[in-house]
């Protein structure tokens, strides 16, 4: 096997690192990604995180403001907004199943800070039961309710049309929005999600979410995450596992750290089996016909397959694609390649 495609993973030890070799999926998208090629975007990549001394995007964010909007049932939906308030078509970021606004901090900082593109207004929405949004009846933790919450927020913020970046479940909500109110969508980035969801990946997520909510420290959580998700991020160093842990959890006043979502959320997906049918979102993707769409896929993703991306390309003219090497579900959007590619597409 070509050594550029397969390299030995680091030996075990520290942040639950994998031992032995870990083959990278050898598909055309990944080969293009390793050569810096993708549809309609410039070359260039350099990795970095907000906590590294050698940050890839060392610009300061503008003031982050909090937005709180009441859903129809009274549940408070929290969002963070970056950048100028007069952007007529803002960027709306929607995190994944059990994720929060911190997932989009690097991207939002970059988009809202003037440089090679105009400063953008970015609004990062935290779904009910996640982050600083209110907890609710677990029966309301579903994509239909989350779509309705989003529409209430857009109306409250007087946002007629927006550009959407949806990671995983956030991308599903975006596709549902395309079916219900396509006029609200200017363009879309789908981060590691598509109309066909791989059942093994869905089962992996369902079996692991919320199993252990409390951890002794961010470092302890990092070890747990690297053991549980090491196949998705096999080359991620220990320091970045810790940063990943800091995105997912907050300090517990009673000691340690706790994952930043309602534990009842896990009950809504737990028990899913690979033998169960996965939801079909092709109607939602087809509703995006005529809208500019980019799909970002992690090279190791077990939720979005290369075959699905190719099927999406056949059905959507001029679909832009990016494969993020050495990451799985879902790409973290920390690196310069992802930030510049998405920013260029949204500009």
C-alpha cells in the first residue's frame, strides 16, 4: 500500500492512543484531499488550535454577544453572535447531536474578523438541551422540534435568509429547513452529514452518548474520548484531545467536569442497532437543488461514506466537496484548510 495513504499510528499510551497500523480509506476524495485538491477552492493547509502557541488563525474575535429566544413551548434557546449586526445574510451554525456553540468558535472568529473577506455576522445556535439552552421534555429532543425552534429564532432575529453550516444533526435540521422554508436558505455547508446515514456509525454514536457524564478533569475526559473515538481521530495528539474535551464539557461546581447537555438526550437514541433502518434524508437534500452546497467529509468518517458523497455529487450540479485528512466524524473545523475552504465558499 502506498505509504502516503497508510502510515503507522502512534503507539499506545497517553490519551488512549491507538497502537498498530490504521489504514486510511483509499478513495479518490481522500487522495485529492491529501494533494490539496477540492472543488472550486484554493490550496493551502496548516493545522492549529486556539490553545496552541502556533495557531493557524491568530486573529482576535469581535465581541461575542448572547442571544436568548423563547421557543413556542417556552424553552429558552441560547445562541452566540459574532461580528457586525448589519450583515443582511448572516451565517447560521448548527452543532451536532450533543454538541454546543464552542464547536464553531474558530470558524465564527475567522468569518467575523476582516481579512481576505468581508466581516460576517455569525450566529451559533445551541439546540434545546445543549450548552446554555434550556432543558426540556426528552420527547421534544428531535429534529422536527429543533427545526421549529430554529424558525422561531430566525423570525425573532428578523433573519429572512441566511447561509447555514450544519454539523451532523445540524445538517439534518438544515435539510428539513430546505423542505419547509427553502426561501430562508442562501447556501449550505453540510459538515459530515448527508442524505444517507451509515448505520454502523449511527449505532456507534448511539451506544456511546451520555454513558459517562461526569469526569474527574478535562484530562480524564480526554483519555475517555481518545479511547472511544480514537478510530475517528487516530493521529490527534494528546493536547488536542484535551481541547476537544474542553469543547464538550464544563466545570462542575461540585467537582470535576460534566458533559454539556441534558443526559435525557441520550435516551432518545440509545438502543439503536445497525439492523434498524436509518432515516432517509434524500428528499431534504433534493430540496437544496438550486442552492450552492458544500459537503465536508472526514476521511475516517463512519457516518458519511465516500459513496454517499459521490451520489450527492451526481444529484446536485456543482456540489463543492472537501475531505479532511486524518479526521472522522465530525471534522473539528480547527485547521486552516477547513476554515479557508468554508470561508471562501460562504463569501
